[in-house]
C-alpha cells in the first residue's frame, strides 16, 4: 500500500491568518448622548461637568468607540474632550462603531507588517476566523502583500480561490 503524502504540508504555501493580527483587549462603546440635555442639546458647562465627573476606570486598557445614539449635532470638540479623559486610560479611542474601531486596529497592524517573509512566496489568506475581522482588513492585506507575493489565494489549501499570480 502506498503512503499518503500531504502535498499541502510539503508545499511552499504560506498560510496567513488575519486573526493573528487581532489586537488583544476588551472593546467598549461609550454613548455621549448621556451627557446631552434630553439626549440632543449640548450645553458646554454641563457637558464638561458630566465628562469630568464620569467614572473612567472601567475603560482601563480597553479600546473605546465613542458615538452618539441620538440625531444630535455634536461638535468635534465634544469627542475630543471625552478623548482627553481617556488618554492614558484606554489603549485607543476613536469616534464611530466597533466595526470602525476594528478596521483602524487592523489598519495599524497591517501597516507595520514586515513583508520580508512573504517575498516571492505563494500565500493563502485564511478565510475562517473566530475573532471579528472586518472585510476591509482583507483588502488592506492584499494591498500590502500583492507587491511581494508570488501568488495570493483565499480560503483553505484544500479549497482555495485564486486571487493573484505574479506575471513571469
């Protein structure tokens, strides 16, 4: 009987799992409408007082997405003021949704990615993850790897979708 050979394991194919770039730490949202009069009107004096008196300790070492759940017109300085209180407490503070937060975190991680190990290599970008990976992260990764990769595929080695192959 002939021995079964795992051709994938013996190939030069590199599997890239975006999940490996996931920034560890809790994610939190903070709705600033709680500090607006009736959830809509920003009165500077009372807003400042509420922000100053807020308990910031739950945000220690977390990633924070600031947003306003009402249709209030919120000036940029209001988010900036809240961010000054989170400075040195949270790992990162952004204005927007958790999805925007994840996109920013992945953007930063991909920007600092060393592409040297992927030079002239066939790369498969793993599709299934257990952590939230925004769709934009896949596009940013392609932008980063395509100039150096021999080829790019998506999925699993047993059933991948070809995306790019460098011309010879």
